C-alpha cells in the first residue's frame, strides 16, 4: 500500500508546527540563553549607566598563555574597570566565594557548576596584564539572569539581573583620570582578537580541551577535591579497589 498520499496530507495539515518546533529548540538552547543574558546586561548598561562616565565593551576575546579567554562585558570608567560574567540559570543557587563549585537545584535535580568568581578571575588577570593596572582597580562582577534564587548569602559583587548596576554605582571613588580611561579603552580594542566566527570557534575548541583535561585529572567531578585509591573491606567485593573523594562522607563520589 502506498502511504505517500497519507503522509502528504499529514504534512500539509501540520506543516506550521515545524517552524514552531524549531523556534522552541532555539529558545531552549544554551546559545540563546547566553545571548539573552548578555542582552539584559547590555540594555541595563545602556539605560542606567551614564555613557559619559561608563564605557561598555562587549564580547572581548583576549589571548593568554594557554590560548584565549572570553569576557562577556567590560565597563571602563573613572571609578575603575568592571569585568562582568553573565550566568543564565534557573532554580536555587547555593555557593560562597571560597568554594570551587556551586550548586544548582531544580526540584529534585541537583547539578554542580564552576564557581563563577573563580571563572571570572582568569578574565580579570588577563585584563590586568593587558592594561598594566593594579588589581585593586579592576572589579569582578557576576550577573545571574533567568529565574534563579540565591539560597545562601552571596558576595556583594554577585548579583541578579539589573542588580549589577547598583554594585557598579556603589564604587564611586575616582581612581582613573580621563587619559587613563581613554588608554584602557584603546588597549582593549587593539589587544582583543577580532570578533568573528573563527575567533569564537577557536575559543570554544580551547575551552573543550580544558574540560577534557580536567575530566582526565585526579579531581572529583562533584566537588573538585582530590580522589584517592581505596579498598573494599567487606561484602562480595572485598579486596577490590576504587577511587573515592577525600571529602567523604561529605562527598560520596566514587569511580572504578
């Protein structure tokens, strides 16, 4: 039996669902979430920060010793330079400044992610080297966008949505003169890699290589602590060996 006419009729009846499904897939993708997060920061800076005092530079890729590092936003001002890392996440967020990893909890699902302050530290150091400025003049800022709630006290430079504007304005002591501000802007623009598909692709490749290297290291993927070799002392597997986290019983990660 030839099903072609039937399939053709089905396609004709529901063809309009195809673009809707494609749009839904794009909206849920990490790429789109990243774009939306950066857009929120851009719009907030445009409408709530005086352009004469604050100069926004977006999507900056800088060369570093082991490859490249990509900064979402840099704001240059007389009051210092702000390096902004955007995280588009939902659910409950747990963490503090000293932890290697933070926790995201959505209903019964729990996931670990790198402490964004540690992630942004590399960005800050790269910019510090490029601009030849003291570290006290460069401020790390983390902006969470999306439907997330902090369930632990956060440092004042870890904010939600437009809250980063309040933090930036709270730093109100002039530390750079007009010449230094202009010099910083010029160094960033001349020192950055060109904003192109090739630059983004090379940076993504670099990041993936780092992730693979960490996965092959002797670090616990859940909490970042060291793994040590242990021996089963009882039960049917007595005598067999496995690797367990040194933070046991706080962390119960094991691997063969």
